C-alpha cells in the first residue's frame, strides 16, 4: 500500500529532538508527518532524574518530562504515526520512507532517530537468558524485588542503577577500575545501600541456571568470577541509529543536507554530547531552517 499524500516535512523519531521539531514545524503552519516506532519520548523515558533541563528546579524524572513533551505535542494538534521506518530513500526529488505496511513520501526529511545500544564486545548471551537481558530500564518497568545486575561504567549505567534500586538490589559491574560517570551520580550510588559496585570485572558470558541468570567473567587480574542475577541491564555505549538510511542517501548525505532538504537532529548526530536540551534545541533549529526553506520557495 502506498500513501498518496506527499508531506512537506517528515520527521522520523519522536524523542525530544523529533517532538521539538514537530512542535515548531506545526507552529510555523506546516503539518508534519511524525513517525515513531515505539512510545514517544525516546531515550529520555529512561532517565531517573533530569537535573539539567532548564525550567525544572529540583529536577524532573525523564518519564514525566517525556509525558509533558507528549501533552504539549497533543495540545498543538500534532499526530504521531506509529510506524518503524525500515528504509529511507530519496527518489525523483522525494524522500520515501518504507514501513511494514506503507510508504510515506515527503519533500524534506528530519532524521531524529537517536542512538541504539552497543552490545558489550565479546559477550555471549545464551538464547535461554536473552528474555531477561535489557538495554533500557523503560522496557522493564515491571522488574521489582529482584537481584539485578548492570554492566557499564558511564552515566547511563549508574543512572539505571539508581532507578532500579528503588525496587531491587543492584550490582554494577565495571570492566575497568575507573568509573566514567558524573560525580553526582557516583555519590548517590555510593550512598544507596541497595547498590553494590564491582570494579575490574569483565562479564563475558550470560547463561541461565535454575531460573536465574548466570554471569561469568574475569577480573583484571585474570581470575574467573561468576554471579547470579534475575535480570541484567547493559549500558556500555550507544551508536547513531541510522541503519535504515539507503545506500543512496548515505552517499549523497552532504549534498542533501546542503540543499536544506535532509536534516539530522539530536543524539543521532551529536557524538558524546547527548543531552535532552541539546536535542530539543536541534529540533527547534531544524524546524526553523525548514520554515525558511519553504518560505524562500514561496517567494
Ligand atoms: C539513563 C539515561 C539518563 C539520561 N539522563 C539525562 C539527563 O539527566 N539529562 C539530559 O539532558 N539527558 C539525559 N539523557 C539523554 C537523553 O535521554 C537524550 O539525549 C535524548 O533522549 C535524545 O533525544 P533524541 O530525540 O535525539 O533521541 P532519542 O531520545 O533516542 O529518540 C529517538 C526516537 O526515534 C525513534 N526511532 C529510532 N529509529 C526509528 C525508526 N527507524 N523508525 C521510527 N522511529 C525510530 C526511537 O524509538 C526514539 O523514540 C539520559 C539518557 C539515558 C539513557
């Protein structure tokens, strides 16, 4: 089935960047086509406490902030179309997004798809244990009263630990001796008696035994270690989620961006500078550039 209508603006991803872009596009009098494969709010829904988004003294949970973004989007009359874009192509002057059942066409496209998680290098996860291995806490809100393991040493790992410790006992496994998280997160984890941090251990196999996960690894001194857990959360880094871009788009990316018809906004393009306020700013700016593109055309 092929969608007949050609949108002026198609936004892929309804995380903070895509939602902000959609809001501003709508404000400029253009109806955006906003495609989202999951829940609106994106990665932000995982954040335990956001304390660096202006306007929220005392902080706000990522889930609540994402909910507020969603309400504002609804208020502006922006409709979110539930669909995963499996391929984005550019043909005969139009962007064509393919989803499982439909094709959507547009004159400009905003890729606001954020990042996808990396799997720890060399880690073997047995098929029997895979259902208890998660990459996002937002995908496992039901985890409660469990022994939970987290692998990672950055902000996300310690933020996950804080979130999970509200209802579970948590052990964080860090490969190196050094943590790479914000001091404030470390301090909070250190003070939380339900969180234990084990440094210098690389978990390299996840199996299952008597209904539990069996984590096996090695210490930095080469000693074998094993531990049990009910669930495992992996937070060892992320990479841009751009696998759905066609070869043709990848090859002509610079040209399409120079023509001001293709935009990347938010975490998908921000390297290590992955923050909500940056993504929101990117989304707003992108929408304003798109507004300018169409107003120049109308002259
Ligand atoms: C644990 C944790 C704590 C954090 N804490 C903070 C904090 O305190 N302060 C702060 O500023 N930031 C924080 N962040 C970072 C913040 O969540 C991100 O910077 C922000 O969500 C990025 O927004 P985005 O819109 O660029 O990408 P994302 O939020 O990743 O949104 C991308 C969206 O695109 C959708 N998508 C992807 N591919 C497709 C496709 N092919 N088709 C359709 N839809 C697709 C996804 O489902 C997702 O909804 C935290 C992140 C984590 C994980």
